């Protein structure tokens, strides 16, 4: 199968989190062990990927919990990765953390903010007020010191939060550079074939905190593991027989159980457009 070279990676610094959000598989559903990626594993990943353009420093879990997160970002940027983005729940924004973010080489920081303050409290279990205050503080400081750092918010929309969308957009577009609404990924049985299975046309893989490599972030329990970076390389795994079999299955509409109710394939191109366009506005 003809596939594009690997250009994008999602790296999971940790799958642990300080929140227990009602919709998240870290709260309910994830059975794999929790942990933090060793810096040497991270270095090997970056060293193996000489053509890497985009790096997402988050998967499941809260990346700011990792003690080496800014060291990782610095290493990736110094190795020539064009764009590094990180999602965070925003709860760890202290004055010290804000300064570390601004002084880092991070290109985009996105905050997971779901709906109104009432909705946020219900699904995430914490108050939004202080988080929003710190996001605004980050904006003020970064505008003075590093205006090229882009800020965004992400709202995972569910049936009972759709009514928050319009007010959400109107509120947050005055504060951050980009507002993104995304559907809940696991929905209902899919009926269409995947147009670009597992990064065939745009080049993306996921590396979990322990080095295991999976084809998609939705595979939260690593049921579709294609290898481990500790005894292989990303370029090899990208063109592996195991991954090509999965791609061919998707093109035929033969979905493994992990993929049966997922809409991620239909949103991935939009994800990358958001990622790139966020840097050009």
C-alpha cells in the first residue's frame, strides 16, 4: 500500500490525570497501567523521526503533570520539529507554570473547556472561574513576551451540551486565538468506509507513555498495538505489515471492534487543518 511518509506524531507523556471527567476513558474504561514516559524513550522517538513536522504532546492524561514536559518540548524543537502543540485541562496554571509555558518553545497551547461554567463543573468536577482567570493571565503575559504562542480552547460536544455551543464561541473567541468544537469520538455503529485509514494520506501515529505504538488515539487500551519504540523505530512501524493490514481492512469497511463505533477517521483531516491553520492566522 502506498502511504505518505510519517510527518505527525501524538506522544503521550502520561495517561494519568488530576481530574475525573465524566466522559473520559481515563475515568472509566481504561485498563492499561498508568505511568510517565521516560525522557530517554522520548529522545529515541524524536531522533528516529527526522522528517517530523507536527508533534502533539498529549493523548490521554494531563501532560503538565510530567516533570520533564518542558524539557521534552525543548528537545523536540531543537531537533527541528516545526510545530509542537499541547492540550491541557488548565487546572495546573499557576504563576510559575504560566511563565514556564511562555518561556518554552511551545507553538500552540489548547485548553479543554467543555461548555458553560455549569457544564464544566458537572463534567469535570472543578470550577471554571479560576481556570479562566489564569488563561487570561497567560494571554496577557504571552502577548508581552512571546506573542507567537497561539492559544485555543476545545469543547467536546455531547447531546446534552449542544445548547452551550453558540454562547461558548461568542465568549471564548474574545479571549483566545482559536475555538474548536469537536464531537464525542465514540458514537454509534459506523456505516461508511474510512477515507484515510490510520494516517495513510497525512502521516500520523500515536506513541504511548511506555513506548507502545498504536495507530489511533481512540485506541485507549492499546488493543491495536503495532509495536514498541523501545525495540523498533517509528519509520519501520509506519510501514509495517500489521499497520498495512489494518489500513486495508478499513478501506474494505472491515472494522475491528475498537473502531466499530468511532468517527475519528472522518475528523482527522480537520484536526490537522486546525493544527496548521492555527499557526498562520
